[in-house]
């Protein structure tokens, strides 16, 4: 981050924000990187924050499994959480969710940052919803060192397909030079200004 937390309160607030935005487990190393701290200091800060946060008795808790930390729903609220998940998975997809799903289908594997560059908006909550619904999957991209998203097999089966390449005009859209140029420009590759395509 541009400014390293200078007080304990600032550090706790930064940790809370990171865990909320992530919506998934974060490694201690990743937290250290984002906070501009060394791994040992980040681990100590996480442990202290977890103790303080969980002592509040609120609806969320900070869980630590191995080298990963995540903000989760408190165990005694599992019925409320289950009801929410069921409602989310049964409701119709919103237009932003459909747009994100389309981009992932035709450009996957695609990182969260690349998806946001194409759509021009934050996609964290949208991706979380699509993951909950089982429509997309994420896997580690060895080259980019971050999660990349692809269409799930369950979604393909729902469409009656066995291969993502069977989607209409897949080859043309998947290999679109315009989209590739846009991502290259947005990531700092330079070149002429490229307008993101309507996908």
C-alpha cells in the first residue's frame, strides 16, 4: 500500500479492510506484501488482530488455518449464512454478473484485475457470487502468481456443452487482438489508447 499503517489502530483497520475485500483466504506473505511489512511482523499483527476481533462476539470471526487468514461468518450463525447462500444461488443473475460471466467464458483463464480492466468496475463481490453459485472456478496462475477464473464444468453441463470452445464464436472472441491490446495497455504495456470492447 502507498502508506504503511503507523499505529496499531491503523494496522487493525487495514487488516479488516483487506480481509473484507478479499472474500477468500489470504496468506501471511500476501498480507505482509500489501501492508509493506515483513512476514514475522504481519503474522504477529494478524494474531493480535484475530484475538481482539474475535473477543467482540460479533457476527464475523477471523479464522486462521495454517498460513492463511480469512474473515468468516461466526459458527453460531450458520443457519443465517446458509439461508443467504440459498437465496443467492436461486435468484436470477444480475446484468453485471452476466457480463462478468460472459467475459470469463470467452477470455478465461482471466485474473480479477484483467476482468476489472475490461469491465471498468470492481468485481470482487460479483466473482464471489459466481463462485458460490458454482458457475466459475479459480485456480492459481503460475505465470501471473495470482488466481485466474474459468467457467466451471457444472456451468458447461448446464448449457449442454462439454467444452468451452463449443460456445458461439469462441475462437474469434477468445483470441481477440483488441481485447489483448487493451489488457496490455491497461497493465502498463504502453502503445496507443485502446477502447475496451463490448464483450
